[in-house]
């Protein structure tokens, strides 16, 4: 695919997935994700030809102009849409398939300091939500969806939906029938069971309190509390002032 065809496809991808995009001219002039992609195209070409320094200079200029940091070594497929894009970071050995969708704050980062494959690989038609972090040389299958704020440190199968910290699969999407199959979530089920138990206990306590109030036990219990209340330090001090010069009055002098 020629550069012009690739650029045209990038514009069409943005217009298809961004309801706010009114025309191709608006995309070219006002979409930082498109600007970052085209500047990376130039930087990556120079990087592949082993031209020193200049690719990183272009990358840094792109980050300054768009808020999106893409290393010149990253490999990006056709039809990428970086939505809004501020804070997106794509590492040197990251690979992105065709028709992927990245939202603001996404990080395709690495953990290793060795000059090896250390950044994620995304398949085609992958959607990564705002603020999600994909760390290490993980592989994300085609059509996968990464929820906003998730932290992914393990491989993600195709058609899966991942959420949480650390990320875990909660559903699978069937592209053929356009249906989503939700998987059991033991952690959420346990939290839900505890909340239901607390609600039942609250209802029982309220019912018992109502019965006590009806029997008049509540009033008796309230009246008996001062007699059984222990002598606290502040009450001892008040008794000492009433007793005059005696700094350590007896309980009888205090009225206990």
C-alpha cells in the first residue's frame, strides 16, 4: 500500500469511529492522533534506514505538538485511530495491528532493560480504553477489548474483554453472531454475597430494635445507663473541685 493510500485509510478510519469528525479536512487539520501517526510514519522510515538522531528528534517534536509519544521503532498497522490521544505512550518494540483504537492515556510499555522484544503486540481491531496500561511483551489477540484503567501483564486471547488490576478476562465476544458471553467472576460474586449479607443483617437489627422499642425496653435501658456508667477521669476531676481542697475525694464524696 502506498503512502497516500495508507494516509487515506487512516483518515477514513477516524471518520468511521469518531462521530465528531465532520470531514476529511477537519481530520487532517484538527486531529492530533492523525498528526502523530503521520509524523511517526516519517520517523519510522528514517529509523528503519538506520539514520541516527533525526528519528528521535521527529518523535520528540510529535510529542510536543500532540501529547502523543511514539518511539520511531514501533510498528503500526493500517487504520490506527488514537482518540484524543493526550498521554499515549507507545514503546520501541511495540507492534500494533490493523484498525486498532487507542484512547487517551494508554501505555504500551516495557519492563525489561535488555535490547529485546519488551513491549506489547496488539492484533487487529483491538480497542484499548482510556488509561489502560499494557506492560511487557504481552500479546493481545484480534478483536480484544481492554477496559479503561486496566493493567494488563499477561497475554489476552482473541475476542476477549479484559478489565481490572491486574487485568482478567470477564467476557468473550462472538463476531459471527455479535453476541457477548460473560464469564463467572468469583471476586465480584463474593463481594456481592457480602453486601447482601450485610443488608439482611441491617434489616434484622432494625426489626429487633423496633420490637425493643415497642416493649419499652429501650427507655429502661437508656435510664439505667448513667447508674452503670464507670467513673471516667473527667468526672473524677469535677468531683475533686466540688470537694474543696481534697485532691483525691472518695466515691462517697463524689456521690458514686
